[in-house]
C-alpha cells in the first residue's frame, strides 16, 4: 500500500507530505520501516536464511 493518495483527516493535506503529527504517524504506519530502515520481511528472510545455513553446517560437520 502507498500513502501517495491518502488525505489526512487532521490537516486535510496529503499524508505523503507529513505536514502534521497525524500525517507523519500515518505515513510511518503504512511504510513499516524496521531495523536499519529495512522492511521487516527482509529482516525475517535474512534470519531464516542464516538459521538454515547454520543447520546445514551443523548436520554436515
């Protein structure tokens, strides 16, 4: 989902501009930036890949 076309109910401005605290909170909620600015899905996939590689190393050696 994108906040390009969302209008803030508090200030009637585009949410993407972040004119007021309500806009900024709405924009942050839509974009879900996690650790180091990475999306949570990328972080989860990295952790799963690391665990899989660790498990393969443990089984093989």
